[in-house]
C-alpha cells in the first residue's frame, strides 16, 4: 500500500531523518517505535509532506513524494498528529466538519458513523472540544482524521498522557479500525502496547531504522526489551 525509500527530513540545517525505508501492506498494523527525537514524527510528516523531505514515497501505486498534503489526504492517507491538534474553541461537530473539508457532501453520513464508533462524541457534539478529557480529545482527533475516509491512518503517539484504562479503549478502537479494512501506521512510546497489537514493527534511532520485523519478534528482542520495554 505504501512504501518509503531513502526518506530524509530537514529542518533548516538540522536533519530529522537520515534515510528511512518503510513498507506497509494492505490491512496491516505497523508500529514505529523509538525514543524522544528518534525521528518518528518526522517520518509521518515526511510521508504526508508536511515538512521538507527527499526520497521517494509510493502510495497506492502513485509517487506522492512531491504531492501536496491535501492531494495525499484526498487519495486516502490521513494523519492524527502528535498532541492531537484539535480546534479547542470549536464544537465536536465543527471539528468533524473540518476533517471532512474535502468530503462535505458526505458529512452527515460520516458524522453519524463517527458517532456510532465514538458514542461519547455524540453526547457532547455541541460542546467545545477543549472542555473534553484528554482521552475524549484523542478520540475526536481520530474521528476527525477518519472523516476524510482514509485507507491508511497514521497515528502519532495517540496514548500520550492517557490513563491506562483509556489507553486500553484506544487500542481497542485501533484494532476495530483494522477490522474495517483501514491500514494503520502507529507511532508509540508505549512500545509494549503497540507491539502487542501490531503485525510488524520498525525501531528508529537517531533518524535511522535499526531493527524491523514481526512485532512478536521485536517484542522478544533483548536489546528492545532493555531499551524500550523497561528491562
Ligand atoms: N521543527 C524542528 N526544528 C528543528 N529540529 C527539529 C524540528 N522537529 C524535529 N526536529 C529534530 O529532528 C529530530 C527528530 O525529531 P522527531 O520530532 O521526528 O522525533 P520523535 O521521534 O517524534 O520524538 P518524540 O518522541 O519526542 O516526539 C530531533 O533531533 C529533533 O530535535
Ligand atoms: Mg514525535
């Protein structure tokens, strides 16, 4: 479905990503783990062209490396950004409308689908998004991304700052999305949780992939255990 080759990301003179190769197949959950500053966000932002990058990215048989983000989104790739970035002064429903900006004809239908998937959002649909709990805001960020009807959803640290119980609910939702044939690229610092639901994993260090393989193998890797799984 997606492949990135020699992906590099630049912030002025700083290189955030130093040549990364990633492949994601139809209906997989792939996780990208690594410590702070490893290049996880840069990888996602580089793929969807929110930052200056070089290398090639292929998505659904099209070279999107030079495409504009809105074109990539319309083609079926969506990002739930780090820190959620919801519009706190807009209502839940207005946030969903923003996510459907290229798909407004289907707004009502898609909104109702999100309300089925996330009943809490329905209860609070007229409420300002900033008044919701962290977990609810994360659900809203995911719902907003789903409004563009992606076939591939990239999530940047969705569990950050959430209570364990809420993290459990979030991962249940991610599994459920895959059942609905949405392919997932999941960036997480909660490596144990991510490796438990993923099919395959990549480990990033200093802007490079240092390990990749079946998630169960990565989970059992002694180096990974020591570095990312707390022993
Ligand atoms: N806007 C920016 N300007 C300058 N350097 C940046 C910028 N964003 C990221 N970097 C640098 O690029 C490298 C990769 O950062 P990136 O944000 O991709 O890491 P990350 O793995 O997502 O980290 P975290 O877990 O903290 O979110 C780091 O060295 C970081 O300092
Ligand atoms: Mg990040």
